[in-house]
């Protein structure tokens, strides 16, 4: 299972609002400056300045590294990852009517562009140059080494782990490499595993798909979904370990690892929905 | 569901009671007379945000009780709109009609027995006016045939309760940026009181406005941050920070008719929430409880909970009025579960500090002075490198309603153990890392100690929560949770007796009412309102 540390989208409302807002972007009063594209682009000093400004104005809601808090995870947001920088500029300046997102219309253009540069830098993984390696061999290895038994790519694969069609947009190549070699370092929300013992002695192990004050919902490896009342549970233990094998570093040759990572690096499908763990919307 | 003090995932916290006066609550707290205005005495109705002027969110209705609450079933649901992202509103009910705001843009009158709508009101925004959190209206104020609604574009609107027609519309702010008004207006002595939000923007000087309930004409304004030369201005430095000093009163206040005092809490100071270096001093009257004369806005006394707040803890929780015997003497108390994790008891005649006890995890306080001024622990203030401090930015509780049950003497608080790293630029939260946990806690008002608690379990209940509580003479406390569960527990013991998954996050507090001789319990959820009643075989 590939972990996904960027799980913390809780407030999808704002995400939806962003989508709706940008969908209607043509009707939004566009600042002239926004029609020019970001004049600062990836200038490192602009990114740094934007980082400071983001912490000052945005981090309270969007988290210290833009990975979500009260408001959405901007690193995973399509608008930030793949929308136009002009649209992002307009959105920051105008805010999102009907949400907690206030306008930043007191900032000069340059300062807004700095925030744009910072956000783009945080969402850069999808813009990195392709990793070298034999992508075809990597896919063959993905299928033969057992990865596909838990992960769907290109329409086929297992269901116990998160689908990976857009993994290289969500994560940097370094993060993906770490996920392959140290799969338990961070676990994907919505795909954590749990072992439950019921009062009548049954053992149920699988992926925890939901939980609340009264119940646990567990998906077992055969695909069945079991709802267990907490009042009927003797013990429930979350696994600190991923279901993924921990030995890819020794099991795969350097060449094989390079090919596998190259294959994963090509998984940048912009039309794949981000699959999240459970949450109340 | 057993009540657990040792549940899995629970953040174990040493609950240290900081008792500045040994209090003994006597019979007055056990169902004795409470300072309720006459107009609120009909238990069938729910006429203001917290039901009556005391803020107790307690109802004398007892048709639904411990013995039959397991038969509670949904009677109807009303869905406002598929676009609704959330609702924080408390519906009002009077004489067979429910009045509901769905954001600051839309409102409805409903049949409280069937959920069928009677009229609908759509707020007529002017082009370009739409700003800020239209989904955060917390409800109507009500007096006679008039409903009062605070809008996201900073207006107070009066509607005719019989048909939803707009009678007048008055600007709540005109001389500074508008960031909306979200609290339910409060009607006291033919005046409608409404505050503003926006204290976190660094661009607002807070105030509370009083409008004539009939004409909509503003009668007075109390600025929660004094101008230079005014009383309290000595707590601000000699710069312009007061102009963006925050202190916004963005929730609803309470009222004592005998003392003729209005109690209203204020928000955190600005211009920067987490960096107070340009506003050295106590920053009155932010994070403060104000006792004001409703006739002219005169400040009679004030109590500042968190001087020079640098954690955005504000004080916008409900000030609850309780008459009780305190150390052998009948006393008019004000009980306030503060976002800074302490439950305060004040004398509401004088503002004197009586006691504060910890009801949620905190690491910032060393001790209180006898006057109730907090002495902070070193290192609690935000810093450039970050300071790990409890509670987190959302506080030990927040704006959601607490409830006081005069029969049990228990104070019910939706509370939260959580910590955050405070930077001067903002607060960072990783609730998995810090093991955050939400609870319903029942606090014995006599001792200030937690009598029992119900941990709200599941990963969703580690995140910030805005669901409130309500108690009834049926011996029940109703409450919600972030994950959409609406629940009822035994008000005395905390035994969980009933629950229902509404399917959408709950960011509102429950109400109860009687219609056609039957008691209902209602809660607002993300996109609708649910009403529950006892199952009846036809």
C-alpha cells in the first residue's frame, strides 16, 4: 500500500466552492494583472516571500504547509496544482463569496503573485521532469511484484490500497520512493488496517473504512464490508504497519527499483479523482 | 453505550481544579427559581437562541424522558438546498410555527409537526455585496410579529413572522470593512442587539449595536475597543493598533431582567491574532465579558478572561445565568465555559471572580490571582519557532451552546482536549500527532469538577467540533458530534440512551418544543433540519 500523508482534506466544502467559483471564473471581475501570467514564476525569493505571507494570512485555516486544517489542503487542490496561475491570482484577490475565504484585496499585485508562486512550489511534484527508467518494465514489475493486488492503475488492480493513477501529482518522486521502501513511515488515511476481536471470540481483520462513537466499519480482504458495534468489540487494534512488503529495498535490484519508480512517476492522470478516506461532508 | 473515563484514544489529562473559593451550591440550583423572563415561560416554545434569556439551553418539557427516549424516531426532515455547505442555526418555535435561517441569505417558516414550509425568504443582495460566510447565520431573534436576522453583508433585517416580508433593513456597519454578522440577534426591552465578526482579519474594531425593534433605527453602539482617551485605552499602546483591535462580539449575549444587565462576550484582539508585539497591554475589552445597560449601552462592569490574548481564544461562549446558593448565600451567578479551557463562575451583579476550574486540557496557566487574572506559564506564548500549547486554536470549547440543568446541578459542555503549535504567524495543528479528542463533559457546578464525560470516538471526532448541547426536565441531555451523530444521554449519569446518524456534519445546538400536544427534539445539520418524536403505533 502506498501511504498518503496528504490526507488531511476535511473541509471539502471549500474545495467544492473553489471548483464552482473557478467554473464561473469568466464572470469574475478579473484583475488586469492576472491576464499577464505570473511575472515572478518560480523565482526563489518570490517563493520565500510567498511562504512568509502565506503563514501570515493563510496558514491559520490552510495549515502551516498548505496541507489543510480548517480549510482545504491546497497542495492537493486541482486549482493549485493544475489551474491557471491567473485564476489562482484572481481567487486569492477576490476570495470565495459564500465561504470563509476572505478577499486579499488589500495586497498589491506583487504580493499576491508571491503567494501564487509559493503555492505552486508546494504543488510542484506534478510539474517535475519525468524520472529516468524503463516505464514498460516498471509496469510489468508493478503487476508481477504484487503491487497491483492492492492498487488500481489504469483500470485494473486491487482495492485494499489507494489507487495510484495520479500519485505523481499528489507526491514528489522522493516521497514515492520513500513510500515504496519504507511503507509504514506514513499510512494512507482511509486505508489503515485494523484487527478486531469481538466479544464472542471472532477475529475480523481488514481496512478500517469508517468509525464513530458507536461502530467500526471494516472491509476484509475478500471485499466484504462488516459493521461492528463497539459494544460488541472486546478489542480493536490499529496496525502501525502498512500491509505493503517492507523488503523492496533488498528484493528489487537497483535497475528494477528505477523502473518501478519511473512507472509510478508517469501516473499523473489529471482526471483521476483523489480518493480520500471517510469523512462527513 | 457505557460511559468511559478510560476509553481508547482518549487523551488522558490531569484535571486540576483551580479553586479560588470553596463553593457549595444549595437548593436554588436544584430546580429553584431562575431569572427567566415571563415571555419565555411557556415550555412549548423556543423563542430565542438558547431558548430564554438565561443562556441555559434547558427546557421544562418532559414528555420525552429517560424511560422512553429509546423510542425516539425521525418525524420529518427539511432540506434547505443542495448548495448548502453547512448550517449553524438554531430554529425558533412559537405557537405552532418554526422559524429557521439557512445561512444569512435564506430563511423559512415551517410547520413544526410536518416540516412543510409556510413561507420562504431570500435575502436580496445587491450586486457585489455578497461577502463572507452566508452559511454561518446562527438564527433569528424574535419579538411580537417580527423576526430579526443578521446578514453576511452586515445588516440587520426585520421580517414579518406571518409571511416573511421584509419590514426594514439597517446597516450594522458603515465605516469599516464588513466581514459579516453571524450571531442570532437578541431582543431585550424593545431593542435588538447584534454584533459583528471579522476580528481575525486585522481590519476591524469590534462593536455591539442596539437597534429599535420597531423602527430599525440604531439607538446606541458600544465599541469593544476604546479609542484613545476613552476608559480602557490605557491597555493599548500609543499606535493605531486599536483601530483594528478586534474584540468582535460575534455570538449572542444573555440578559438579567432584575439587574437590567446585558451580558455579552467579546472576541480576540487584533490586528494580529498570534503576534501581540504591536499591541502591548491587556487589550481591553477583548476576550472579555461585558455587563451593559440595555437602554444606553453603559458599561457597568467587565471581566477579562484572557488579557492580551495571543492564541485566538477569544471569549465568545454563552454566558449562562444561574441563581444558586453559593457558600450559604443566595447569589446571582454567571457561568462561562471559556475557550481557554476554564469554566468561570462570576458574581453577575458585580463581576467579581468566584472560581475557575479546568474542564479541558490546558498547559498555558500557572495560576489565577484572587481577582481571576491568569498568570501564564513561561513558553506558552506563540514564538517564531513555535510553542506547543493546549488548548489548540479551537479551544477547550467554542461557540457551540453549553447547557445547565437546574435539576442535576450539572453544566454540560461540548469540550475538547487538543494542543497546537503556535507560531507568531499562526497555529499549526496535527490532531493525530497530539491525540486530540472531543467529549461531552458534565461539570458539577457546586464543585467545578467533572462528574462524568462521554468521549466522542472515531478519527472524525479528533477534529474541531461545533455541535452543542441541550438538557431537559425529562432527565436528558441531547448533543451532536462532528461526524453527524445526534445523541441523548441520561443527564444525571451520562449513560448513552439513544443516537441517530443524520448523515451530515452537525455544527449547531439542539432545541425542543411541543406542538399538537407532542414533544419534538430538533437539530440542524449540514443541509437540513431533523425533527424527532416518540414512535407511535397507529
